[in-house]
């Protein structure tokens, strides 16, 4: 997809209106239009990177710093009980908009959401094979 057609590029640059809760030269943080919970927000870099693998390392660091800062503000202002940081890469991982973004999801007791995975199982032998595949 061309960057000119990217909806998050347009939102990040202010060409499409959004509920912006933070903006600087390189990032915009907006409220998600289909919120998982009250306050669900998205950190968008203003430059187009499709996903985590395209994101430069220094930007990755800044995303995490922004996430921490914003989560702290939300905890104070929205009185949430918990917080999920979610970041999807690729269709199989649930990514639907192919412009890097980090989900900031405040959590509340009994909010009815389930953002955790279903645990599987693996033998020691299987873990060893995977460990070797990654590290060798
Ligand atoms: P993902 O599945 O990780 O790619 O997340 C995409 C997110 O973007 C979803 O949570 C959508 O609700 C959200 N979204 C899509 N379009 C817009 C928009 N125009 N404004 C705000 N959020 C949006
Ligand atoms: Zn984009």
C-alpha cells in the first residue's frame, strides 16, 4: 500500500480529524474509534513504518517512553486498575492497519475484556529446540 493511502499517516499528520490526547513533532496519540475499554488509545509515529520490523530503534525506545508516561497519566485521570500495552504485527497477529501503532488499553475490574492468550503447553525438549532455533 502507498503511504498516500495510509489512514494513520493522514490522522498522524492532522489531515483527518481525531481525538488527539498528545502530539509532538514525531508522534500523535489518539483515542481508538473502536475502544476495547474506556480510554483505549493509539500511539502513532508521524512517519510511516508498516510495523515493528520497520520501526527504527530510537523510535521504538521513544514509543515505550511515551507509553509509560501516558499510561501513568491515564491511571491517575481515569482511575483504571490495570493496563495492557498491545502491539500487533502482521495479519496473523491481528494487525489491521499497516502503519505501526501501539495500543494503550486501560483496564478496569469487570470490564468484560479478555486480552490475554489461551496458554498452550510445551515439553522441555520442544523448548530446547526452539531456544536453539532462535539463538544459534
Ligand atoms: P490493529 O488491529 O492493531 O491494526 O489496530 C487497529 C486499530 O485502529 C483498531 O483498534 C481500530 O479500532 C483502530 N482504528 C481504525 N481506524 C481508526 C480511526 N480512523 N481512528 C481511530 N482508530 C481507528
Ligand atoms: Zn502510514
